[in-house]
């Protein structure tokens, strides 16, 4: 029914179709449904990029957008997620965009709804639209994923972006390696080679940095920000050792001076703001798909 929960169950053909549609939107193609439609954005976790790029995408598609805020909703009176989403269905939403702190939150509600859910991030589980916009950004640069060397660096254990990207990039033919503190590689180090960032720099076409998710860490971080940056971050000195055509990705928000030097956030190699721009095109394609099924 047009839902998008994870990329793991989506074929590479279907992924390519969404990327093609997104690329066309990025080049100025327009599409609008031929009837009045409503979409609700339900964010139970903070968001800037995902929330507002969905909203821009939805408005570009001519949809009526219902913006839900947990703090001023009946969730404060104890209403469950199921009753919240069923309420939006009852009042006329044609699709739901949901971000929620619980992994797989969608499993308990998807069978109880007849409208599609687009997952805008579930706990440390999945972030499919972030992966799609990362894929679009990589594709614009290198045309093909086959044989590309990608290193994913940092707080992988807590990262839904890393989980979605490592799986799909591998399936599309890229060679994915991981770098960062060993104790943050749990869940990844059996499937992907863990190497020092310094070794990865010589061979990587894409250096994908991840935000340190302080909100998902128990207790304080083991390192100071300065020590983390020197040991595991993309310093100005390390950037100079990247391959000539290699690019830097980061889903953002960025901890400047930690995952990468502040000066590198919008350096020539950085595609961080391009990723955000591509997010609108990808979300237009994903919302169109949800409403067309
Ligand atoms: N990349 C990303 O998901 O950013 P937000 O948390 O701001 O939506």
C-alpha cells in the first residue's frame, strides 16, 4: 500500500525507481495528485531536516499538511500511538509520516491502518528516506554504486542511518567498511571490516561520518570532544589525504569540531548541504509513491 518502513525489504529495482523519480524532481519535473489529499507528519522525536524537508516536499506536491506536535497533543493525556494514528486516519489523512524513538514502532500499527506509513526514523532501527537521499547524492557523483569504496565512521551502534546505508550500499555493489571506536561497532563488526580511519582514507570514494548520538549513550562519553576528534574524526590533516574525487557525507546535525573539523562542513568535498537539498526531491518521490498505490 505504498508504505516505506525500511529499505531491507525493498528490491534494488524498486530503489532505483525511487531514485530515478527523485532525480527527475531534482531537475524540475512537477507532479500533483488530481484530487485533494491530506498528509500528517507525526514526529515523536526532535527533527529539523527530515520534518521540514517532508513538509516542503508535501507542499510542492500540493498536499494539505497536518503538523503534529507531541507536546500539544492528547499524547499528553495518555493517548497511545495506535489511537493517535487511527485518529489521523479517521479525520481524513491519506498518509502518515512518522518518527518515533522505539525501534520497529510501525509493526504494532501498520496492520491496523488502511493508509500508508512513511518511516521518518525509528529509534536506532532504520531511516529509509535518509538512505535514499544519501544514495541519490552518491549516484549524482559517481553514476554507479558498483565497486565504490565507502567507509562509515563513528557512532554506528546507535545509528539508524548506518544500519540502513550499510545494508543497501552493499546490496547495490559498494564495498562498505567501518571505522571508529571498536566498542561502537557492535552489530556491524561481524558483517563489515573494521579498519582505522587513516587506512580507509587512501581508498575511500565516500567518507560517511555519523553524529555522536549523545542522547542514546548511557553515561558520559569516554573521550573528550578534542580527543575523539584527533583519534577518530576527520581532521583538516586527514582530509588532505582523501582521494582526489572523494566526497564527505554526514546526515547532520553535525557536531562541528568533533566528527569533522568545522572548516570541512562546507568544504569543496562536502556534500552535506547537497544531501539536505536532495532530501526534498527524495521525499517528493516517496510521498508520491505512497499516494499512488
Ligand atoms: N538527518 C536527520 O535525520 O536530521 P534531523 O534529525 O534534523 O531530521
